[in-house]
């Protein structure tokens, strides 16, 4: 079964870097330098299919179509403290294994990881 690991943070990248010694900030976005070891382990296990960090929320564009018109808004849709920092797509036997994989991700120590199974037809 395929799962999406949605990596979300509630903390401003600069503040996160100040409070977590293994986090560096690049381009206004937090990057956990320990993620490389996690990627190597999960790639070695054949669990991680792909993933990436994403640009900061300030660079997002929200798209809606209303009455046939395309409406765009700069930034994320909702004004929340949480922001999506990145994602990974994994393939695991079941939810328990997906949780185990997510718990090993370095971002789980400073942020949160939402685990969602892909919809199967």
C-alpha cells in the first residue's frame, strides 16, 4: 500500500533552527540535516518511492475555479501556523509499518508527520 507522509511544521524556520541543533535554514525553509540518513535507510529498504522538500508558504499560489473563472491567491489557502515543509511517498505492507517509517523521520522530532494511505480504486 502506498502512503503519503506529509511533513508539517508549526514553527517558523528561523526559530526552529535556533531550538534544534540539527536543523539548518536554507532559502527561508527548515531542513533537517539528519534526513539524509533516513532517506538512505528507507531507500535501502525499498520503502521510499520519492519525496522532496517544498518552497516556503509565502511562495505558494492557491487556485480555485468559481463560476468558470480561475481565481488565484498568493500564499496558502488558510491562515494557519502549520505549513507544509515537504513530503515522501512510501510503500509499506500496512499502516503499522508506515507509522514506524514516519516515526524514524527526523522531522518527527521537531514537527509532525501526517500519514495518509493513497486511495485505491
